[in-house]
């Protein structure tokens, strides 16, 4: 089947061998929080302050050892280069009575040891500004309470120092993504002041003297959130302007925009101005619902924009979804494999020819050619990729076995 597929794609000027070779080298950062419903280890409890997980499927990881075991099992079923994406709330405190503004690299040393054991490409990191008592009146870095604001500034600075540690240990950059759930449920009387306070907070965080050769700082916007339906402080316009002015990165989460806005279109817009663009790939159903990533049209378009623009090193791909209504390992593996599938789909296109048709304004041929790609034997190339990575297309049977032997006992 692969030999036939290889010939079919060759007729379109596509080298399947080159596509497979490139695919395995594109890193995808996989989020730890799918395994425990974004609960974390630092006592924050169930996700709150703009984060909500629905479902009660059995087997949720309850501690570091269980989460580590689940990640190891899931990653063994995901091909290609992988990174681990951590939230600060997954600090391993071992009984030490400290708050998030005092976290240190040693609280994540066991994560580094684990990442090295798995041979991961790197670790990415996120300040955790939710599920905490210091989310006062729904505000963190934009709070009018100076003590609250300073607490979260210290937390972000601590995260940058921890990120330097990750980058040094893993010999790879660490993406630090700042997302805050700040906003108001109903129509605010003052939209400017919270944003000015956020700007001041971010200025102070970035002035801490972190190593820019090791740490990539990103800011993540959102159109609205749970309990902040009318106004979010960290809007798209605010963050894109702030990032451009301060030489940091924008992170695009494809669940954080109006349903008729497409991140696939935003990627090339940002590539015109930014050296790096970060992604949180998810699947929104009517809103930012963080459903498991499926092999759908928008995912394919996101991958196409990364590949066709030669941006596989410029676009930092991360996943962000959490479903507690299904087996959590199946969620991890399905979403991660689909991200990799979309990248392969994009690699198996002669983008040079398609661009040339567009430049010639031969839109008829362009439409027809793009349609022809949809029925080429993509599946056979995907199966060949899995075979070379020593993996089977069927991963559900292995997950069901793990469910019976491990998850069912929790």
C-alpha cells in the first residue's frame, strides 16, 4: 500500500520519504493537565477561576507517580519528537509549606529527571493564575489590590527562573506562556485601567533579567471566559500590541476566538512580524470547550500554514485540551496523533505548485488540485510512518489494557 501511495504522490511532485523524515523531527508539546483534569499538586483543588473540566471518568491521576505513569504510557503511543508542557501548579513540594510566588527549580527537579528518562525534546512552562485564593474578585495581574498584583508578579518571575532551569537541563528553549483569566462578568465601567495595570505588571515581570536565549515568553489572549463573559483584560488586541512592542511572542489558542475567526489565518499574519509564534491547539465546540483535537479541516489548515511557510521551527506547537468524560490517555493519544497526522497531510502537498497557480490567478486549477489531494492515499503514508516508529495504528487496545490493569484500581 505504501509503495502505491509513494507513486501516487510522486505524480504530484511530492516525496513521501522526505515528508516522513521531516514529520518525525517536528516537536509537539503535550500538556500534562489532561491526565488529572487540571487539578495539580499544590492544593488548589478542582480547576476554577475560568477553568472548568466536565465528566467523571474513572482513573484520574491523583499524584505525581500516577500522572507520571499515565504520561509514560500515553507518550509510548505517540510518535515523533515530544515535549512536555507543565503548569506551575504541578510543583512537587514534598510537604514544604510555600505558595506559588516562592516556587524554585528544585520543586520541578523530578519532572526534569522524568523528561530525560523519556528522551523528550524539552519542557515548556506556564504560570498558574487560577484555582487559587489570590484570584481576588476574578483579577490577578490586573488587580487594583497592590498586594494581589505583586503576588502574581512574583509568581511569574519565579516561573521565568524555573524556565531557565528547564532550558539548561534539557538543552532546549522553554516556552513560558502567560494566560490570565482576568475580566468581568457584566459590562464594566472602566475597560482601560485593568489593562494599564496588566501592562505595568508585565513590564515588571519582563524586567527581571531572564535569559532570552533560553526562555521564550508568550502571552495568550481570549475573547471571553467562564464568569468573564463581557470583558477580558488580556484581549487579542492588547496582547498583540504588547508583544510586538516588547519583543515577546504571541500564543494563539484556537479555542480563544470567535467561532468564525480562524487561527490558521492568524498564523501567517503573525509570521510577517514575529520570529516565533506559539500555538495551543484545541477543539472548541461553540466556545472554548477544550475538546480533544480531531483530524478536522481547521487542524489541517493550521498545519498547512506551518508547513507551506517553512515555519516548522518558527511555530511552537503545543496541545491544550482536557476531557474528563472519556479515558484520559485515549484523549492524549488521539489529539497528539491527530496533530501529527495534520502535519503529515500538509507535508504531502506540493505547495510550490499551488502557490504558483495562485500567483498566475489560475484559481480554477488551484481549486481542482486542492480537491485532488483530499483523495490521495494519505492513510498508507501515515501507516508507514507509524511502522517506522515501531507503533501500531490501533492504540485503543493497549489503552484498554492499561485501564483494566491500572486505572480501574484507583
